[in-house]
C-alpha cells in the first residue's frame, strides 16, 4: 500500500435549533477538510451567517460535542468520510478556553 | 449511523436477482441504446474522405504554416509537404469504471449508475468496435469484466453482482494509476492487429473525489498515452428546493470550504464551488438518462476533433 498525501474531506450538513442563527435554506451540505476543529467550523458558520460580531459556537456530531478534529472524530467512531455528517451547532454558553478540554 | 470497518463489505446480490435487475435495466434502456449507437457510429468510425495532412519532406502540397520556420531555420526544417492520408480502420478498448464507494449509496446514485452502465455497454457491444471492460473503484480497484471476455447479458448480471457500494474511500488517484497500467497491458495484447487502436475510459461516479491537482497530473499522463478519460457524473438529486432538511443536493450546488494562508500568514477561509476545481477536462453531468446519448456523443466528438486535428 502506498501512502497518500491527500487531505481527506467530508461532507457536512450544518443545522441548528436556534431560530436566530439559521443558515439560508439553500446552503446545503458543504465539503470540508476532515482536519477542521471547532474553531474553524465556527468561523465557517459565522462567515455563512455574515455576522458582524462573530458568535462563538459549539458543535454536536451525533449528539456529542466535538472536542477533536473531524478526522479524529470519524476515526474514533469508525465512521467513513463517505457519509454526510450531520453537524448541529449551538451558541457557546461560556467563552471557549484556549486549553484542551476533555 | 453507519459504522464501517475495512473488512465490512456489503452483501453481494444473488445471481437470480442480479439477472432480473440486469434484464430490467437492459429493457428500460433499449431505445436509448439505439440512439447512442447511432451517435457513436458516426463518431467512432473514421470519415472516409481523405484529407491532406502531415509534415513530410516530399509530398503533394506545401504546408503554408511550415514555410516561415523553414526559411528562418536556414532551410533545415524542411518537412514542409503534406500528403493525402487514408484513414485506417479503428478499433477501441473501452473501460467503464464505476464508483463502488459508499457515497454512491448515500446519494441514491446506484440505480442511475447501473442504467448508465447497461446503456453504454449495450451500445458498445452493438457497435462491435472492439473490447469492453468494467472495473469497480473505491478504496481498491477491482476488475469486474476484462477486455478479453465477450460482453453478453450473462456478463452484465455477473458484473452487477460485484458492486456493493460500500467501499469506505473514493480513491480516484489509484483508479487512474491502475487503469493506465491496465490500458498499457491491453495495448500490448492488441499489438498484433493492423488496425489503429484507441483507448477510452468512462468513469461513472457521483463525482466526489479528493486531491484534484494529483488527479489532473494523472489525466495528463493518460492523455500522453492516448487514453481518453470522460467523467460521467451521475447526479440524481431532486431539483425541488422544498427538501430543506434533506442531505440530497446536486453537485452543481456543492460548496467546499478550506482554510488557506494569506499573504500575511493568516489562515483565511476560502469557499468555492466544488466543480470549479474539478480536474477532469471532459465531464458530463447526467440527471436524466435521456440526456446521456447526446452529451456523451458531444464530448467524444470534441475529443476526436481535437486529437485528430493536432495530428497525434
Ligand atoms: Mg464516494
């Protein structure tokens, strides 16, 4: 087996239950590098929302808060990147810490 | 939620079901296959009219384009003549590569992929222009039908059996690398015949693949070896915008998000349409099988005119 230098990608479908931070209907799934973490996903959603003042966000994948990169999440849960991931976002209740949480 | 392990393969269809399925697809594409066959007959057989072409030291007519270089080179580049060329009989090796990855099942693309396979395979065998092979790709490349086996209805159902749409990667780089090898081997085997051999690969996939620059490089290599690659994107997504909650979406609307370093070394979010970086030069998007004969014929016609005119 040769090794691949490919940056893996996965399709994510972003949803939220908060009325005030809904994405436009036509956004649809987005193809993202699996190396993304909470911070980059937050930047992505804020960009899509065109927020003036960025809203800090937390992300839930299959009901679990994302504390790793998407790639680590997929590996740990044995999910193939061929599957579209349902990613729910919520407003972060406390300002996110710049230390690793467990 | 779907958990997959490398050993996890989908269930193979029993032969009887595969036969029934193949018969159904053959049936439903019968009329379209006739249309496609007529299109292809005109394109794949070389025109009988002879033309003046080539750069020769002697010949019938001067090639005006070569005169200035001829003088500029102090009369050294003297291949300034054209000759009448007679087209030779062409034969083809056509490889259908079908995406066997899990995303095909997720996007409900299997049905359209199988119908596309039935349609093209039927037309090619009606034309009797050469050999046909079928491979499946995903994480691995698997030969489902090789060039040396005749294509019958029986072959069709046995091919269907080998697709499970459960491979957990879509490695198009590997597909191209391995198919170039297969085409090389097939060309050597066909070397005995006097006819002019043309090689064509038709990839049938949902179109989602990674590492576009590396793929572009491999397509260039295939091109240099006179292998034409046409990417057929099957895109069954519903056009009705009402399905907001669904994950079904046309590839035309798919966006990609990436973080790239800007001039200041800061990571910036960059969003693009997925198809803007799509590496295949010849690709078609098929939503409705009715469109396939026309668009496929168009792509092949363009390729032939470019290849023949450049005097390859
Ligand atoms: Mg795939």
